[in-house]
């Protein structure tokens, strides 16, 4: 069978926002300066790279970056790229109350809709840490896809929420924790798989306060790691998605840009490859798959602003 491969190099513009509580640089003028580079020069360089290869992609932009770097974010929109949600200050969702999460979702949803001229359709959870309430919050705001979970690594699937598991507690008898994971309920959210192994930041960004920080990994090693995954999926699958995550904080630098150029040119040698946005991946999946019976479905986009108490429907 002919291959059908959807590749997306999505961009998280963490910039200054990433240093405000995620990377431990909120008190460092030097680290804030690194964020300023990412939000300006780094973004512009990635846009230039995408233009060179005629690639449209998805930029997940924290509200802080959207408001701090409006010129660069306007360039993202004008180049035809999609904008998705990524928190406001790159906050950790599991550290917040539902009220706090809702306030951030509400503000950032409105920011993106006003800035891009259309509401966001998907999001990446900051830290790739999704809270227990996160999926239902996305559904209530009418989002259609998420890119934060790793149940699969090359196929989209309907996101399941509310799984329950029992952590080990050595102060108690093993009978207390010897229980299997209990699966939650399936939703109508398309999950586009996320992978730490297809992310430039862990191996290639130095973080002073992280005890296991890297930052000087040879980009050719990262290139080989990413291409090994692509080549395996291409060999084993007739159709698959290949979502890569980059940051202007990392791939806005020359060694990261040259690595991306080599990867793009290597992937372009394969037949059946299409460079797409995340929403295009979502649309392809939804066109071929129907949510299972009883799945909780996303509300109509923007409906929550008219009815904060709206009830979510289920797949019949």
C-alpha cells in the first residue's frame, strides 16, 4: 500500500513565560534575556525556515508570549500557521485549582481568538502535565484535540480521562496497593501523541537549576534519534503521524536550525509524506474515526461564554 504520513514540527513559544516558574529562572535577568531571544530572533528564524520549505505548522503560544511578542506572533498568523493554547505563563496544571485553570483557559482562549481571528482548536498542556480536570475543561471550551499524552507514539486516538491507580505506600500492607489501573471514560477529544523523545528541549537546553540539565548534546545525535523513530514507523506502518516539538529557545539557535534543515530534507526523500498542522491531523483522524458510544463530546466552540453551566453531550 502507498504510505500516508502526516508530519508536524510544532513550535512551543515558551520564551520568557518558560522562565516564570517552569525552568527556575524567574529571578534571573540572564535567563529572562534568553527568553527574549526566543520570542524575537528565535521565532523569526523558525518562520524563515518554514517559509524556505513551504511548511505550515502549529505554534502553541502561551498568553504571556502572545502579549509580550505581538509582532512576532502576528508574523506567525500572517504566514498561515495555526495557533494553539499553551497556558499563560507556562503554569503547571497539576499545581493549580480548577478555578485557576479555568481562569487561564478563559483568558487565553479569548486572547487567541481575538489575535488570530478564530478560536483555538487544540492545546498542549504546559510541562506536558495534564490535570485531572484538564480534559473536561478542554471539552467545555469546545477544543477538538490535545497533544499532551503518550498512550501511543505514532497514531492518534480518542483521549480517555479519569484513569485511577493506587501508588505504593510502604507504610501499609501490600494489599493496599496491589490493584490494577482502572480506566476512565473515553472522550471525543482527538489525542495527537506527544513524546519526550521527539522534543528538542530536554537534551538541548541548559537549565541552571535542573540537576540533570543537558544543553550540549550533539544535535546530530538528536537527529539520529528522531530519524530512527521516523524510519521505524515508516517501515512498520502504512499510515502514521509524526509530531515533533521544538522551541525557539533551542531550535532558534544555529545548531538547532541546521538540524531541522537536515531532518526536513531527509524526510522529504520518503514518498507519501505531507507536512501539516495539528488541526489537519485532527481533521484527518476525525474523518476516519467516530467516537465510541457514550464518549463525552466537545461543546460547540465558544458556547461556554453564552452558557457557563452547559451540559456536555455524549456520542449516541
